[in-house]
């Protein structure tokens, strides 16, 4: 054996594998805490596979000594929840939304129950707190295209909404669009002669505050359906290309889908209407 093959650290309990003169592999026992942890891990694996469903067979699998399944646990949880919710659900089933809201206990239940419904069905557009995501209406203010009463909100949720503003690019010059847009942004559009001359008054009303039966916007409150950093440019765009105008490929799209007809139950719609009304902007 050459000198290079000799173990330079013979009393150290190493493997004899040495690199760069002093880097070597030792044969020390692992720490006691590590060995305890190692043995506990495989013992826990064995115990787990005995208690819960685990090993596969040819046609089925070992179901565990407890018979536990995720679906069984889910059904048990649902049964426990239904036991609590059942009395409330039975009460509100044949009540109107107004009657439910007039009862403090039932109203509180409706709000708590509808919070989940709102998250599942409404938050994607209107935000988790009803503040409105970009391009979608806020539900926490008092600005309502189709009315903010409890009945109006329930009707909107049930049947959806799809208003229409005609595109005016072919009817107005750029100068006229600019004048109307500036008047809207300033909140003084009702006093702008073009507002009457070009027929805007027909939909938005003599005071320019909108008409709920048409879903036309209030043009005086500086609350915009389509918000933008450059709000003046956004208003000009809406005037030119309208909203939901099929004749203009650049039109803005704005539609509230329907949740009636089986998508949500009548009870869920009533609870949602109460929840939205209580967000702060209900009339």
C-alpha cells in the first residue's frame, strides 16, 4: 500500500475515504434524537395505514379499522350544519325578503348565510366586500342603475340586467363629444345645451340623474360604471361607442347574469338581496 493509500487519521473511526488531505467520511452513529424520530416515522406510517383506508387490492382496498372516509365525514358535517340551520331555513322559505329583514334574528342569519353565497357567486365581479372590481359596479354606495330597494335588488339578482346605451360616434362630432364629456365630468351636464339637443335627456332625465326603469346612469354624481385613470377619456369612449350596442364592435360590454331559474334557489336569492342591501348602499 502506498503512502497515499494509508489512512492519515487511523484512530478517528473514519471510512478511510479522504479528500484534499483532510476532508473525510466518518462512521459516527446518528444522534439519538434523529434515530428516535426515524423509528417513530415508520411506526406512525404503519399505524396510519391500519386506522385509515390505505393498501390497494385487486378489486378494492383496505378500508381501515375505523371505516373513515372523506365523504362520510362530509355528510356528518353537513348533517350537523343542517341541524343548526334547518329551523331558520324552514322559517324563511315562505317569507318575503322584507319580512326576513324585519326580523332581527332571521336578518342576521340571512346575512351570515349569504356571505358564503356572495363569495361564490358575486365576489368575482363585485369584490369580496362589494367594493366593485375594475369594470364592475360597486355595491356599497347609493348609486343604483335599476334601483336599490330590497325588491329591486332581488329582481336584479333573479333576472339579471343588460342595459343598452347607443353609440354616438356617427351622430356627434369630436367637438360635441368633448363638450358633453367635460360637462359630465364636471357634474353640470344638465345645463349643457347639447344634453337636450342630442336627445340625452330622453334616457338620463331632465336632471341627468338617470331613470331606474331604463337603467340609465346618473351623470351628476361622479360615480362611473367604467372607472379609469383618465376618466374624461373613458367618458368620451362610452359616448362614442355606447354600452351593449351590437352595431358597434368597440362598444362596452356590461351584463349582470341571471341567477334565477334554478341557478340559485329562491331562498338563496332572498338572502343575497338582504346581504347586498345591508352592504351599505341599499335604499
